[in-house]
């Protein structure tokens, strides 16, 4: 049954909790998550430098990055099951160590063995994929419920800041260090991700038993002993059943896929073309991507404190805002309009992402959280390459304006439809506390 807080409840609510980075346990987790995010971003950039230095050919780069993506997608589902079956901290440790081992193997194969580099890239992707759902679940264990939105915003800000400053820093280091040394630096980042985070606390465990009991559909109430451990496939399917219990989650996942596979893919392909052909300069491409990251930082800062009364609707509106990016590329507008549209898209994407992660940590049964999170990463990341592969042929067949128009419409309409799904208004059956 859906409940609505009393009209005056927000007026007497307690003041917002202190900034979550003051908590030592979360600060360690934040440092590890940030290191993993920076290492994940840096790998394709450093491999791109290897192409510039002629240590790796363009075809080899494509093969290595494809192996990394395949490793990620294969491991993210496995990592979700393992993180629910075993200690989340242990899964973070071993998956990050696997990614750390992969970096020197990539360095050893650079310019010598493409086979070794491909295998190492698959291992790196597996480490990256396995740690993602474990980090999500570990955040819920470490941070109290009222601080999780701040925690997710803090992680987002760290990742976006890395994306903004990372290219300049890496280019600066590349002036003094060779590609192999930069790859060893990535290994060090993964060691930080493996060793710095502490064990999860009891923040999310107080309601674990009740939530698990409520969500379990196959429990034997007459059993007096522990149930036997289900197989991997059965536990993965159990995670899917848990996701299906939350209509807002399925609707949000569909909306996210539409925006990533259509909107983001279309703009990724079209922006360089339009920057070159319409505006005759690469400045529009660089400025738009920078504006997107800066906008995302601003959106994370806002949502760290803001608690809208209808959190789900506000999040879907933010996600739909990405549609202004392909829309701006359709029209013969001044370059500054394109840059502004990308800034709006960046703000909107984090107004969705942070409440989305927070709601998942709040609403999903704690003993199934990593598996449900892995479905999120598996579907959204898995379909993104499909969108990228299909957009260019679609542009050739129908023209860039028609494709951008269709993708913009999808970005606006699919989140709007998702907002109509039951429980979507609050990302759950009960409205979370709101702030003005």
C-alpha cells in the first residue's frame, strides 16, 4: 500500500545529517571507489596514447577494448552473485587485485604480444565488472540510510572530477613517463581500491532479516535449519525476481537504456561530425563534453542535499533532460546553445543517477542488493555498445537529422512513460523524507 507523508511532516523534520565524508569508514570506501573509477577511466585513455606512440595499432586497440568490455559484462553478473553470497569487502579485494594484476600484463604485452594484451584486458574488465555491484552493496553496509544520497553524490563528484581533470593530468604525465609506466600507475590505483576500503558496518544490516524474509518467495517456514546453498544460476534468477518486485526499478532501467543506447550513442557519433561539418572547428566538441562533465558535477552537488517530495518524478525529469543534447544538434543554433544543452544534460543525468542508486540501496532486500545492482550495470552497459554500433548505419540510411530527432523523442518520451509506472513517483512504495 502506498503511503504519503503528512503535509507538515517536512517542516518538523530533523536537520540534514553532517557531510558524509567526515565519517572515516565511508572516507576509506570513497577513496577506494574513486581509485577504481579513475583506473577504469584511465585504461582506454592510456591505451589510446599507446596508439599515438605506435606501440599498438588501431585494430589492436579495438580488439583490446572489446576484450575489456566482454570481461566486464561477463564478470558483473558473477560479481553480483558472489557479493551477495560472500563478504562484499572480500569481493572488492579480489576483483580489484585481479584488475591490478592485469595492468602490468598489459604493459608486458605492449608492442610484443597482442594475445597477451587481449587476455590481460579481459582480466582487467572482469575485475572492473565484479567490483561494481560489490561497491554498491558495500556502500549500503557502510553508510546510514539518511546519508546514502550524500554518499552516492560524493562518489559521483569524485568520478566526474577525475573525468574532467584526468586527461590533462595524464597528458602531463605522458610527457615524462612512457605508456608502460602509466599502466603500472593504473595498477597502483587498483591496489588502493583493493586495500583501502574497510569492512562494511551494520548500517544496512539492521533490517536485512526482515527485508529478506519479506522478499523471499521460496522460503520454507517450517524449516528449523539453514537452507542449502542454491546454485549460481538459481541465485542469479533470484536476483531477477527481486528486481521484478520493484516496478519503479524496471521502469527506470528501461528509461536508462533508452537514454544510453539511443540518446548517448547518437550524440557520441553525431557531435564530432557536426562540430567538424557545421561549425568547422573541434572547439565545439571539446567544449560540449567539458560542459557535460561540469553540469554533472553541479547536478551531484545539488542532489547531495535536495530531497524532492516526488523523488522518482524529479529523477525521471532529470533523465529526460538528456534529450536537449540531440535536439540541439538537430538545429542550426549557435555553438553556445549546443554547449549549454550539454551542460543541462549533465545536470539532469546526475539528478537521476544519485537518487536511483540511493533508492536501490533503500528498497532492495539487502541480501539481494548486489545482484540487482549487477542487473543495472549489465543491462545499461551491455546495450550501450549495441547502440553505438547501430547509430552510424542508421545515420547513413536515414540522415543525421532524422536519427537525432528519433533519439531525442525517445529521451523525452520513455522516461515520461516510466514515471507513470506504479511506485515510480517515489522510487518505492513509501515516500522518503523530503526537503525544501
